[in-house]
């Protein structure tokens, strides 16, 4: 086994290290701790943060790739004329969902079905032709004669439920133990003597959200070993596997694009607002020109140029996964280069206001250089706007990937994404009988991520935006 580091894998782990550094910085700052405490004090924000963390965890599991290369002894190689093939580039998530990758059917099958969705020609012993629903190769074939799918699912639901209760109990015991250690044994007295009981985080909402996530994930995972829980597509691939694998693409589009747009927006926006003059004129001309071009047309043109370049230099890529990953990276860069203008304009306006306040004028009179003033006085007062803008843009970028892939200028067709699932569902919705579960699965997973991001961003904006405070 050898590890394979794709470009997006390295970037997402760099982003995780930066996130860990940001958390440590927040813990050292009392003001930042109070702000984030107020954000997570809302039960809705706490639940949304847990859902986003769950999506991020699945994306990280899908961002550790490796490749199995089977080895043979010299004698066996000489004795066998069969070539040795690689098993392809896999991730940790692929290993966890190995049974979904292997249990492929012949064609469409509905969720929890035991037979194919459409009829096929069948020849009996007498040579007569008839239309029949063929039984699936894997889905529901464990059922005994006379037992219905509903009864079997109800019985098998008990194990995921007990497993989820056990996990919640373990987490609760660890939570109590940590509180006992932190209070040096006076855990009960500490909580009985709290001056303000409202200063507690909404642990009830947190535990309820964790239980629902554990139960849904374990329920889907356990039942997927017996059924195709969300059905199969045209070539018999499991739709649940495709929807879960698409999480990485959506999360990476939302997170990594910020690595591109944030430096541009910060540097250009602050420079335009602080230095003014010809610097402000040049930067305003730049982002005004970009805004005058329709975003979809600009992105489509850049993606088409990228596709031509990749087609002319196919020797750059060793595997199909590397080619698809590089196209995803280029799409992230293109979205970042076309998405910084809104934040840049906002930072410019705020910098114009901050640069005229008394403490900035005092710093100038004491002889501080412009870069020290920007670093020590202007940038810290802009970070709440940056955080609000980034959280708000996350859901928009996730939706942008789905729209761009739907119109054919998004990620590679071999890359698992909700946009590809929606694009493939166009013809499925028009056939008779209608195949609805691919579109429904992509919509449900994407809707959950976007809803959680919007709810969390609304709380962040309420707490951090001074204009929205009472």
C-alpha cells in the first residue's frame, strides 16, 4: 500500500491545520471566547455546527488516499502470464463503504427494492418471451419466504438504535468525567452555585443532534449491507454511495475557495481603503470590470480553456483520479478568482471608515508605518466582517458547484458530486416509470449542508455584526 497525495488533499489538510491554529488563538483570547460562546449558546447554531462538523469529518475521511499494488513472487510471476493490475486510488471512506462499491446491480432499482425497477425480456423453457421484474443480485435477497421488507427493516432498526444510545452514553460519561476533572471533584457544587444558569451551552440540543446523526448514519450503514437504501442508478451503482462520496466535493468547493478569495479580498480591499488615490482607482477599476462580466460566462470560459489545456497535455496525469482532482482544483481557483469582489468592496468601505478614527490618526502622528497600522489597528477590526462573509459565501459556493456541473462546466464527470447526480437525473425524470431517487438523494444531502451553513451563518452575523446588536 502506498499513500497518494492529491492536490486537494494537501490543501484541505493545510486548511485543517489553519483551523486548529485559529481555535487555539480563540482559546487564548477572552473576547473571542465570549463571542463564540454567544454564537454556540443558540441551540440552532449548536446543532448546525455539529452537522457541519459531521460533513467535514466525512470529507476528511475521503481526503486520505492510497493505492494498493498487489505483489507477487518471482516464481509466481514466471509461472503466471496474467498481468498484475492496480486496484485504483481509494480513500478511507471507500474502505468503510466497500460493500456499497462491490454490490452493484444490473440497472435501476428503487430504495429497499428486491427486484429491478423496470421489466426485462425473459425466455422460459418452452421458448416463450415474457416481461418480468428480475430479482436483484444483492438487495433484499436475504429475505425468507413470506417475510416483508417492512417487517425486516423494523427488526433491523433496533440494532442501530441501541448502538446510537450506547455512543451517546459513552460521550455523556466522558463529558461528565471531563467536568469532574476541570472542577477538581466539586462538579455538583460547581453547577449548583452557578451565578447565572443561562451561561451554559445548550447541551440538550447538542446531544439530541448527535443522537440523530449517529442513528441515521448507523441505520443507513447497517441496512445498506442488506438493501440498496437509496436505490441504484442506470448502471447499478448504489446511490447512497454516490451521495456520501459527493460530500467531499461540496465541502472542498465551499472551504478551499476561501483560500483563494480571502487573500485577494483582504489585500486589495484594505489597500484600496487605506492608501486611496491611484491605488483605490486601480483596484476599483479591477473589481468593477470583473463584476460587469456575467459570472457564469466568465467561469464557463475559464473552465473551457482549462479543459483544452488538460486535453493537450494528457501526459501530465498518471491516473484518472489525478486528472479529475486537477480539474476540481482548477474549478476552485476559478471560483476563488471570480468571487472575491464582493468581500473586497465591503472591506474597502469599512477601511475607509476605520482609517479616519482617532486611534489610527494617533498612530500616524506617532510615526507608525502604514503596514504596522494595517496589521495592528485595521485588520483586527475587519475580521468579524471577514468571518461573516466567508460563512455566508459557503452555502453559495456549494450551490454554485451544483449549478456549474449541471450546465456542463463544473467538475469532471468521473468525480462524485451532487451536480453530476442532478445532471444525470435529468433524463431519469423524463422516463416512464420515473426514477426519482437520484435527484432526491442529491437534493437531501445538499439541502442539509446548505441549511446548516445558513443557520450557523445567521447566528454568526447576529453576534458579530455590531449593527445587529440591541
